């Protein structure tokens, strides 16, 4: 007979074990967020299959699990791009026009908040105060901080990153020669 700890839909044995331990406690559904964190830690995002599987294993309706995953901004429903662009929407950045900067990224990349471009290069998210309000509005691309960003600078930032990608690819070709 198949048990719930058998490998289903790619959840790792460690996650399955964690879910099993949650099920032995009172109100296993209250561990949903902890389970989703573990899945995201492992896979970098929450796939539809994983949400279905977590719902099944915890005996919670999939619509509820999906609702929780979309409600909290720290959960990602798509794989992260190679470059993660995070626009600060904290108060200082917001009053200096961060929403317009975000809009410019959305327009230039053709994606919405929390989405990744089809080529897998860019993901777009927002964040709360990054602690460098003096540089508002602030954008982080992976671990690099861009300060006093205007919507007009957005294409330039993206071009700079694309150049970096090209140089990296050229460097790799040189290595193989
Ligand atoms: S509000 Fe954006 S860095 Fe503080």
C-alpha cells in the first residue's frame, strides 16, 4: 500500500517527514506556512504541483493553500530569474516615486509583480524599507543597490545587466577555446 511518505510530486523526503510530524500534532493545518517555507527553501519557489501536494497531505483545500501562498509577499509562485529586481516600496522610496520606477520595470520587462521573464533572466518583486532611505528611490538587483533611480534610468539599468550577461557568455566561450 502507498503511504503518504512515499516520494510524491517531487517533495523531498525531508519535507514529507516534516509534514508527517505536523500531522501528529494538534491542528496540523496551522503548520501550513512553515511547510510552505520549507518547500520554497528547497525549490526556490512554490509550484502548482507542490501546492496541490501540500494541500493533499495536510488535508486542506487546495484553494486555501493557494490563497495563503498568494497572500504573503514572501512566497514566490514562479522560479526566480537569474537577476532578481526588487523595487523598494517603503515610505521614503514611495514618496519619491518608487511606484513609477516599478511601473517602468514592468513595462520594459513585460511582466507583472512576482513574475519572471520567459527567458528566465529577470524576476520582479517589491520590498519594504532596505534601510538606505537617503538613496530613495532604491532598487536592488540581486545584491547590488541602485539609488535615486528614475523611471528614465530603467532601460539603462536593464541594458547594463544585459551587457554583463553578454560579457559573461563571451568569457565562457573564451574559456572553452
Ligand atoms: S524606504 Fe526604501 S530604503 Fe527605506
